[in-house]
C-alpha cells in the first residue's frame, strides 16, 4: 500500500499534533480484554469498520507518537486498575496496528520494559499487517509476559469494507506457526458480516488457516453510527438495519459457522481462546455463562470449572469501594455478579480481579446471545 511504503521511508514516528482529539490523549484505557496501551495513534490501513471512526482519528494515516515508551509504560503500571500478574494488557489496539513499520519498534520496546519488571500478565497483540520472522524472534526473547498475537483475518474481498488483502494475514499465520514457540498465536476471524464473508467457502478457508494457530476466535461487526456513515459515503448499502452498542453476529450465521467449521478449537470470546492456548482458566470468567462454553473442548471446560468460584461478600464489598460502586446494590446470581449504575471500566476491573463475569443490571446478557446485539436473534 502506498501509505505504508511512505512510512517505511521515514526514520522515526512523528510527534502528535497539538489538535489531537481528546479521546486519544489518554494513552491508557480499560477495555474488555484488558488495560489498553495506546501511545501511538494513526494508521494507513483504511479498514472501513475500524474503531478509529469513533475516536475522530480515521483521517490520520501516518502513525504518531503521543508519549515515549518509558512514560507510557509508567502510566500503565501506575494506573489505578493495573494489578501485577493479573490485569490483561493490550497494546496499540485502538488507533494503529502494532506491526506497522516503526510502530512495531515501540510495541516491542514497551513489552521489553514491562517484561523487565518480571510481570506475568497476559498481553494481547492484535494485527492484520505483516508479522515477520524478526518480529517473532524478538517477542520470543521475552521471559515473563504471556504474549499472544491475534492475527485478524476476514476473507473480505470488497475493498470498500477492507482494502487489505487477506493473504497478508494468511502469511503472518504461516510465519507464526513456523517460528513462535513461547508466543501464542490466535486466528482472529473477524468481522464476520452476514451476506459478505459468511459463505461456505469463507468458512472452509478459515478452517484450513486455523491449523497455523493455537485457537480460533470468531466475532461479528461493530456497527456504530460513525462506521455506518463511512460505509454509506463509500457507496456501501447498509449492512444491517440498525446500529448497536454490541457486536452483531446473527444466530443463523453463527449456527452455520459452527456446523461447517472444521479446524482447531473455536471460541466465541477472545479470552476463551487465550485461556485455551495457555491451558488455564478464562480470566473473564465466562464459565459462569454456561451456554458460551458449549463449543469448548471438554478439558478446557474442566480447567475453567475448577477455577470458577463465586466471590465472597467481603471481597466484593472491598472491590466495590475501590471502584466507587455501592456494595449494598451488588448481588451474585447464577454465575455472575450483578452491579448497578456502573461504567465499563468498573465492571472490567472487577471481572479481571475476580475471574468472574460482572454485568450491569441495566445491560443484561440474554441467554444464548453471548453478549451480542439483538440483530438476527429476535
């Protein structure tokens, strides 16, 4: 791609402009799969469904450095929600791709800084760009962090939705399979869109590619207003009837995938795939929502079941006070903690510390929908 070629000719990342959107000024943010470190912003890959639309950043094609790696790592470790050896970490998953030229140097250096502290936290690196042998060899030198590379593959051929050739992800999976030993490799099959890349041919291709990975995770499309507007401006008819807070993956699409898929174990949730790759319990505690687990290998269900334990009232009260929730309005019910008037960040912190699902009463996860949008399920 032309923009990537231009980036390769630069010697270092540019410093962010003074008018950087406020949404990107905070380099540490709590997301479902962990504390997200994002001190590089800007991406030339132009995937139409990118979350950068929601951060007013899609027009920034060159990656820029917000703060240096040392300061970013210090902010991460000083964050109120960071728990050594517990809190999962993501890096450069909000506004750039971690394996872009120049960006990957900051990714690797930041991880080396964290690893030097002896931290054993999970680290998720999500990419759709080129993972090279040298990149893997550097990651393999880490001694403590539990690193997983999640290679995003979609099989989408419409350049208006995704201009990146899926062959790039396929090659990255091959290189990881050949070189990665300590580093785990996940085939991140997303976004699956009804009528676009849910054909039998796509499912068969995903099945074949999965054998390069330790696990497959599949998920649907964030269809937010900003993303729909971008698609419309590109001449794409509405992919779904409405926008939703949660990802869309209709029931019929999921059923067809699970009926036809024939690869390494496949999971609905990212943390479930990570847990399987490391043969340990899911740090998000999805075991409490048993219908999520009906596709998991029996041994993985046993591992998660052995570790799944309802938190005591004393521990819940203490953690609730830490995040500013009213302990008297918290209950434990059917494998999950139910809270009220909470933010996502509060819920994620509780969930990761407890290894137990935490839901807000006003935003229930309905049976068999697995936390997805209602489109295609009603």
